[in-house]
């Protein structure tokens, strides 16, 4: 199983049309919620059987992205990495889905990069508000930066993302330093895509 996420920046008044078009390509799609940063107007999630399916899909998605209704898009194609959950599976009802596209592009020793990965996947252990999660290296990216990782979570309520997740001591004491240019551990480009929206079923 492979995944593709596309964060679509859409011209004013075109969201409904683009949402229909991307759904016709096979995506689960939702509008982004207030508070997203550099996250587009629409979040599109594709579930693909193999890389060949991605190669077949990509020209059609690119045609939509290059069309008159899209301003730009940030995309990441990846095989699901470490995580907990099952897309479309056990749980019913809506889910608050959040995706962070990040670019860990600074030259650091391998041991430092490994420590970053280890600390990222420990977040759900300490932050119980995270319902499902997935941390995945990116195979192919497009958009503003060469995105290297996708960090996905799901929550029961948007307040769980904006409160218990964002303000948790583990987040600011352990994770934030990797994103801080003033920290000696700085690894991640300060330009991020932080996008979240409500889907009618789990995405992870």
C-alpha cells in the first residue's frame, strides 16, 4: 500500500469544483480548517495499491494542479512508515486529520538524524490525545520544498490538536528544538506545511 497527499491551494471561488475533480481521481478530500499554515485550501488523500498506480494517477493530478483553478500544490508520495491505525477501518464517524509535511534537509550526522526520528515516533506515547498516527519517509515530493517526511495524526476533536498536542511538554521540550534555528539540534527547514481538516472516516 502506498499513499499520496496533496495540499491544494485553490483560487477564490473554485474550491467546490476542484474538490469534485480531485474526488473523481479517487481521493478522499476535505477543506482545510482555520489555523492551518501553508496547508492549502483542500487536503486530498489517495490510497494506492502500488507505485504503478501512482505513476498512472500522477499525470491526471498534475493536469488538475496546472489548471486554471489551482494556484499551487504541495505533494508527498510515500509508503506508510511507523504508526498506529488502519485507514478506513475499525472506527466510525468523523475524524480530525492533520498532516505535517516537513523537510529535514540540514547536514547533520546520521546519529543525530536517527535521534530525531526516534523522538518523533515517541510523541503518541506521551500525548494521549493522538488517536491514530503515522510517520513516513517520502519517496517523491513536489511543491515549495523537497519534503522528506509526512507526520500524520488523527484526533477526536480539533481542540485536542490545538491544545493537548501543541502545548504538551514533550512537544516543546523535545520536539521543538529540531525545528528551531537557534538550537544546536536544528534539523528541519523552518518552512512547513501544517494542514488539518475533518474527514468522514479515519485516514490512517
